[in-house]
C-alpha cells in the first residue's frame, strides 16, 4: 500500500521534504516484520543512497 504513494506529491502537499525516505524506512520495518531481510535491505539502501 505505501509503495504506491506518489512521494513527491505528498511531500509537496505536506511540506515534508523527507517524506520519501520515511516511506522507505516504514517499508523496511514492515519487511523485517514479515521476515524478508532482502527487501528490508533494499529499502534501507534507498534511504542511505546519496541525494542527486
């Protein structure tokens, strides 16, 4: 469900520029809870990736 969010639009509407990374952190936590460390690692890596 959270994967389908338009992160840029929500960030613009809410005024929270860090909305996208927060979604990735939430998705990583969900993946860990579901026992999927590979998916969690991918989400964490998106948060850790340098901004371009």
